[in-house]
C-alpha cells in the first residue's frame, strides 16, 4: 500500500535521507581504511605482509596503467560470464518449469554439477578451453548458472494459482500463459538470483586466472604475491572490490527500474 | 473512491437464454466426498446464490461449473441449448487477481491478450467508465483501493462478455459500504446473465439472488431454494428480506432469533 505521510515531514525526511545516501558510502570507506591503518599500527606487521593504506594508494597511482590493462580482462570475463550464465540459467529454468520430465532429468544433473567443487574444475577448463578469455568466461558462467536457474525455476513454479484459474476460464493458450503471466510473475525471483550471481561472478573469473592465464587481475595478483609485492596484491583487491560493488549497484538499479511493480516493503520513500 | 452516481444503466441487450443443469455431481479430495449426487439447475438469466459456512464445498461447486476442479470428479453439466458450457463462463474470485505489472486497462483486456485476439480497448475504457474507474485506467493495481480493485476485476469479468458469470465471494474482502455499492453495481451490470454467486453473507445472497440455496453438512447437501421477491438489488431493510434472512440463518444452523420467527 502506498505511504500516506504528511507531505511536510515527508519532504524533510527525504532531504535527510539524500544527505545520508551520499555520505554513507564515504563514511563506510573512511571507517574501513581507518581500521586497516589501525591494524597496521597495532600489529606492527611488516610492509611485505600488511602494507599501510598510503602505500597501496601510491601503488594504485604509480602502476595504474598496468593495473587497468589487466582489470579490463577480468571485467570483460566477469560481465560476459554473467550474461552467459544467466542466459543458460534461463534456458534451463523455463523447460524445467513447463515440462515435468525435463525437471526430473535435469534437477539431479544440476545438483551433481554443484557437488563438484568448481575450484577443482578450473584446471580442466583451462586445459580444454585454453589460457585465453574462454576458460574464465566458462568458469564465471558455471558459478552463475546455478543460482539463476534455481531462483528462476522457483519463481516459475510458484505462479499464483488464482491467476492460472482465471487464465484457464479465459481460454488462454499455453504459450500466452507463459509469456504473459508465468514469466512476468517469476521476474522478481529471477532478479534475486541474478543479484546473487552478480556478487559471485568475479570469483569465477579470478579463480580461472589463478589457474592459468596471461592476463587479468588474478594473474597479476599471483605474480605480485610470488615477488612479495603485497602492495600490488592489495591494489588488485581494491580494484576488484570497487568493480564488484559498482557492478552490483548497476544491476540492482536496472532490475528495480525494470520491475517497478514489484512489491518491496523496504523501498525508500521517493 | 467514486460513488455509484456514475454507475451504468446497462440494459442487457442479449440476455442468456439457456438453462444449465448439473446432475449427479461428485467431487472427492483424498478419498473423502465433498459432495455426491448433487443436482443444481441454473435458470437462464437468473442470479443463483450459494450460501454456506466456510469449508462446506460451495467454492468447489462453483469451480466445478468453471471446469477448474481436477482429480476425483464425476457428474454431467448440460445446457438446454445443447452447446457445451466450456468457454461460455467468466470467473471472478475473492481476490481481484489483477496482474500487478499491467495497468488497469491492460488488465481488463487480459482475456483477449491470453487468447491471442486483438484487444478492444475502446470497449474496455467504456466498461471502466461504467464501473466508475475512468480516471484509473492507466494506474497499476497497487495504486488502487480494495474497492477499486474489485471494480476493475468486475470490468475484466464483463469484458469477457460471457453468458454465464461465476463469482466466488467477490465482495467479502470489502468494507460494508463498498460492499453495498459493488453489490448494487453488480446487480445492474449483470442483469440478464446467468450468474452463480458464492457467499457466506445471507444478506448479500438475499440482496442479489433470485434463488438462494443453502449448503450444509458433509458430504454437502443442497437445501431447496429460497426465492426473494422483487428485483435486485433488494432493500435489506425490507421486513420480508429480514424474515428470509432469519430462515437462511436457521438453515445454516443458527438459533432462530425471537423477533423474526
């Protein structure tokens, strides 16, 4: 139901909130950096184990060309993997929801695929698909596939029964029922799965790079680690973090904008 | 909220002309008969109400007519014009069943969209005006009040333009004033159609129904119809209606109140 607050208190709350929306990430970042610095001081860890924030910042600036060159690869692998995995998940979920034989055969295979630790698959994928982008995209897509499939399948199999009854009395065709009721009704569930997938997608790409590659932040981290350039490792991690968070927020925003009718009890007052 | 001043004077141009006879109907869930050997005739163009306590099977009986009951089912439905009933009913439930991603207007034309037909938006707008939702056509269901949602559902039901309308407690989630307004509206716009309405409210049944059946017991038995006089929507303050309400409550198993006996 719509909120019916007093418009004046509403406007005041809104301006307060806007200030907080801008300030909150800054406060969090500053707090995290301060904790990091405090940890360096308290533990007295040497620079080759835990570099202070200032050193990492310096490396970020000084080596930005190298860092961004490698980041390009990781970002491309993650984004392509995300869409490939989501597309595969969608292609699996729809027939599973529509045809019970498909469901009975595919579900065990899906579960088996998740029982294999994907870390163990990485060397095989590199062996089969090579050192290039393909093996990392496959890795990211594999990780993403499962949450998207399960969430979307779940959404598709929970269509409000009243809508199905109504559609039946209206003489709906099976295809129209799918495209006009079951699919849209399952989109919020798909969006949940896609959000989870967005958060885990970079993991797949980085693991793939660790196992075998000549580009990417994972590759760079591995080599910097071997040469005890820990500030470089941290710089890579920071870029990965920044990318993951940015990607998540873009996806979240797009999904919200695409599904404005979705019930959301946490939605802030606009 | 709109009042019924804007309500339609919708004369039914094509009243329903066939009776529907349900014979030897039986429905069982998990081996237990909800009802068996049940006969019910819906007379052409008349408003039949099924009244009964929760869980007695009145919704199941209505869904039987809609062809929505699956599993352990037997019995026959025949129409006096010898055409099958399938595809000639419109269904309206207690929940509005509006799709939250479609606007009110797009919800009203849903049937045509689902059947791959060209939606008649002009007729849909006209019907929305008739149920008092002209200004809400482009809103999403979440922006409507409970009464407005049920009006939209009524417009969607009318849009189907079927000779038979099955309504499963369509007004029970509304506040009393809205319920009265919607009953009035339904009585006007559904005149001439064969209507089966399920309700647990005796006054609603007497206000709208030409024939009111009480369902009781397990397996469910159908009591003989009570036939309130006059044209619906009837005045609920009418002493005769109040007496019949007492009679219905008696059939439902309540103690007869002293004044009405």
